[in-house]
């Protein structure tokens, strides 16, 4: 997971650099793709949260997972409503696919764990996941977004990821 | 005179009938008590009210798509704010420092005289 997330951050970083050097600074990535990536990131965290609610017996871990599921579902509902309003169909792309692939592998790893080992691995992964998505959101996705409403939603999303990351770090530390 | 009395009775009955439903808001608008609204949106508390006096009402109005809370650092209050919901407390003297228990990056503080 961490490796593929790093690859994601690097890919997006290089994408934005390429944009700067191009004669016409057209973004390397369009709003329909950005919406798809953000939506995919939300779905990944909701899926991970559902797994945590099935596996964990820790009250703290479960409360955290419930928050992740609730918050990311709310942002994704809003993203879908916005896409519909703007007549944009979120477009699948290499970044979304790499995110989904990495998450599926991580979920498989987590599925094999249980008890305290699972709780710890889930919390650590949540820290890494939120950090990686933040790098992409703040470094590439938000600066590349053309539509003001989508940009505003992604900015709220960024604040949310920052808060979740902080919460995940507290959780991971408490499980040490 | 009679007409005035009937009118008065009607007004009182009307007010009495409606009182329970709006009891909280009626209390808030009692003379001398002011209502200070803190807007919650886009993962942040809006500007903090100033000139708040003990006994005033502090209300949080959550316009965000996310659930938040206003939780006192010292445990004095803990109000849950579902999306679109409002909640209030009666201000007590001191500095009311609060945060969102779900989103620790959200903080605020109101000085109450
Ligand atoms: Cu919050």
C-alpha cells in the first residue's frame, strides 16, 4: 500500500511539473478525472472502515472507523450531487486504478490479521493513506481543478483529511 | 374595553398554545439576553462572537455536510451538531475553549464577561 501510494504521489507530482513546463499550461488532469480520484479515495476509506467495524473489538478503533465511514460517505454524496449538477461524469483513470489496486492489496493483508495486530495495522495504514491522499490533493488535484465548486469541495476534503490524519495518529499512538 | 379584553385573552391563548414549541427560542430572546451564532461550515467554525455576557445564548449552526460537535476543553459542555442542525448553550463567565471531538483541527474560543 505505502509503496503504491508513494508511486501515486510521485506520478501526480511529475504530472504537475510537466504541466508547468508545457507551452500552454493546460492541467495534466481534468476535473472529471480529479472527481473520480477523490471519489475513489473516499470509497477506499469507507471500505477500510467497514472492514474495521467487522473485525475490531476496540471501542476507540470502532469509533474512528464509524467517523471515517460517515465523513467520507457525506463528502462522496456531495461529490456525486455536484457532478450531476455540472453534467460531469467522473472519469476513471490510471491514478484511480492504482489507488484502488493498492487498497485492495492492503485490505487483503489486513484481513489476515486479528486483535491488537489488526487494530495497529489498520491505524497505521489510515495514517499513511490520509497522508498520501493529502499530498495528492494539496499538491496536484486542488491546484489543477478548474471548476470553483469542485475546488471548494476538495478544499473541504483536504481539511477533512488533515483532521482524520491527526485523529489516526492519536489512535495509532494509543495502540502502541 | 370588552373588545380589548377579548383580544388580550385571544393573544394570551395563542401565545400559551405556541409557547411550548418555541420555549427554547423564547428564553433566548428574553430581555437582556443576546443570541450569538457561530456558523460551522467547510470544516471550520466561523468568526467568534465578541461582547458576550454571562447568561447570553451561544448557538452553533452547522451548515456543513459533515457532522461536528462543539466540545468544551474543560468538559463544561458537549453539543453534537448533525449536518444542518443547530444547538445552543447558556454562556457562563470565562473563556470557553472548544473543539470538534471528531475533527481535532477544528477549534474555537469565546470570551464571556
Ligand atoms: Cu468536526
